[in-house]
């Protein structure tokens, strides 16, 4: 990851940060989570077009759910990376502490961010990121968003981990094409809502979400 040049007497940290924000926004590659969201929506479209073919509906629904969950994981990790990059420049100059984005992170532990990146569970990471939005400029998550994210994680685990099949009562069975479609639609809509929430919230805090390379 490219580092900012060291500040000198003629350049303030605010000016350096603005240059860095512009550099990130000028990159031509789409963020990884956007690509994964596009994949999820593509498979949802294929699901809609496969009416009358239950096997294909199930296949496209599984793909939409897995890619939606992957987009959520990616945008969460990218958001943590953005916070980590900002905190690497501590201690910040006193004149910058009350400016965006520094003001929202001045009392937070960099070690906490690093621990989440290395060993944090998906739930812990999501809770940390949503808490940052609540203490920042918003927007605020719907009350049931965290519940839907946990439900999506359970559904994804059931799809991709065979060991989950030994615990069939942990999730209701997918019995028919309508249920398959409903779960896929829930997954895609939840991913769109969560990713949009983070993009808007971090943009308001003047902290662009980075793409982890």
C-alpha cells in the first residue's frame, strides 16, 4: 500500500490527507466489494430468469447468497484497512484532531483495529464498523440489519461447509423454489444495504474505504 509522504513545515497533515483521499478516489479499478455485489446481482437475475427449473434456481440462489456474504466480508475488511491506515499516522498534530476524519477516531485504540484484522470474527468486525458509523456522521443502520447479517452468515456456512449438514436443526430447510428465491433476495438486498451504508458513512467522515490488494 502506498504511504503518504512525511509532513514538513509547509504541508499540513490535513493537506496530506486530502491528497491521499483524492488519490484513492482517482483509481480506476472498482473496489473489490463492488465487484462481488455485481456478481451477486447477476446471479439473482439468472435466478429470476430460470423460473420453471428448480435445479437452476437452487444453483443461482446459492451463488447469489455466497457472493453477497463475500461482499459484506470484503467491505468490512476494507473499512478496517482504511481505519488502520489513518491510525498509522498517530500522533496527529493538535490542529488536526478536531477535523475530519481524525475527530471520529482520536480516542480509539489502534491495537484494537489490528487485533480485529488478524483474529476478529466476522460478527466482531461488523459490530465495530457499525459502531463507528453511529459515532460519526451516520447514516444509521436499520435495527434489524445486524440480525439479517447474522442470518446470512449462517446460511452461507450451511452452503459452503459440509460439516454444517450434521446440524440440520440450526437452520430451516430450503424446501421449494419460492424459499430459495426469498433467501437469495434477502441476501442480495442485505449486502446492498450494508455496503451502501458503509460507503456513505465513511464518505461523510472523509475516510474513503480502501480496496485491499
